[in-house]
C-alpha cells in the first residue's frame, strides 16, 4: 500500500515517519561498516606503488568515493533529522520558522528516499554502468519511429540523472526512426536503474505515416546489459565469433560514409549480435563491441539462472524480456501506464521527455518486495 502524501500528514507524523525510516536505513546501510571500509580503502590508496596499475587503482578509488559519500550522507541526514523536533518547537512560537521547518522536512524526506533507493541495488552488477539497446518491434515504420522516441526518452532520463551518455551505434529505419540503437550510460547504479526499464514498450497513437490518419499500435523492445571491464568475468573464444566490418552510417558514426570502421560481432553459440560504430578506429570499435558482447553474455547467464530458479520453485517468472511493461496512449485519450506497478501519468509529453523517476522507483520497490518505506514526498 502506498504511503500517504506528505500533504496529508501533520508535522509530528512526518517527523515520526522520518525517525522510523532512519532506523530501517541504519540497519540496511550499516554506516559503521561503510566508514571502516572507506578507511581500509584509503589505506590501500596510500600504499607505495598503488597507482602503478591505473585500472585497479581507479576501481579502488571509485569504491572509496562511494563508501565515503554514502557514510557522510547518512551522518549528515541523521544530524538534520535530529534537529527537526527542536525546529518544530521553535516554529510553534515563531511563525516565521514554519517555512524553514517545512523546507527542512522536505529535504530530509527527499534524501531518505534517495538512500532508500540505493538499498534496492543488491545485484552483482547493479552499481555499474549499463549498455542499453532499443529495438523496433512490430508496427513497421511506426515502430521504427517509436523506437527512436524511446531511445530519446531513455537518454534524456539518463542525462537528467547525471549519467554520462554515449551513443555507440544506431541503425536508421527505412523511412523514419531507427531499427536498433545502443548507448552506454556511465554512472553509479546505472545498470540497476535501467533494469527497471527492460521489456517491451507499447505506443498507441494516430499514425503520422498513415494517409487515412488511423490509430496504430507500435512496439519497441529495450534490453539492458552490464558493462564488464573484467576480461576474466566472461571468457570469449574468438573462434566462436564472426567479425564483420562495414561503413558507419546514421546517428552515432564519427566517420559516417568515410571508412569501413564500424564492427559487427556475431557470437554463434548464443546468437547474440553486437555492433559499434562510434569509436575513432576499427580497433577501438572492436574493443568496445567485445565489452558489449561480454555484457550481453552476462545478462543471458543471469536470465537463464532466474528462469532455472523459477522452474525449481514451480513459479511463472517474469524476467522482463519480451514482456509488455508499459503503454503510452496518445489517442483517443492520453495516459502512460506501467502494467507491473499500475503507476499512471496523465501527461505523456513529460514522460517522453524523460520524466521516468516515478515508474523506475515503483518497479524497483516491487521487485524488492517492499512497500515504500521512505516518507512520501511529491516524487514518491
């Protein structure tokens, strides 16, 4: 059951909810363990020769930054929450303090929601970067146009989230849109977050490509794979991989129609095909494509593992591949509805411009099997 809106709660109820949420967060985050881990990593960073291996050093440095940031965020949040009761008492005597109290409560609630979200990322790869692939499905030209709209929506959300976004490959449609495209989202928890978008997205609208202006339904599929930098994680026998080079074309190619720098890899045992055309050379494109292939093989392995667990339990397991997760209706009425969580938004324009937070958070909570423990703010 969804938590009541903050506007429906009194100040004392909101403060009580904050205190309860902090207890749950403390047990889940374990700030003492985080601080100990940060100190351990800092000691490693101070050892002689630590920076000789730049790749390994970068990973340790990044983990240190994450642990330190999360521990500091919880410490600051706890201190601000402890001040709320005193501030509330002052607001009873000084009405001018009421506005400051409201702002402080909203700030604490928002930060609790952000930390609560981070607790949802327990998967091995959730904290890392993501490879996001959008494919046009059924619906002809409308589907290819819709795939480009989904690509734009997802990239806009990622950029608003603060992720570094790089379009690696895009294959143009015959008349409009794209057949397929892949981008990399680089940032904390990118893979964990984009996992909530994986599946089939359905569009209903008056087709701009139909001379009779009839309503059409189109589909686009979204796949997500982790970025695997550790070569030992997945061993690829290159004898099993077909390598094709071609001339880059369409969005994403830095050498469009100039050189045969684009690379397509076909992994014969799995049937997985990846391609990259955005790097400066054929060699760089091949290296990036191999990373993409590793990521997709890891995702395939995880999917097969989930299906096997579901089979052993006798359950019908929705692993998010090929399932219709959300409908975007532009005619005869306007609405976006997520079929997994029943979250609805009446303004599709905002959603198509990248306003996906409500959908993603609700799906992450559903997967975790928990109610929204954080106090509900406007974006909860």
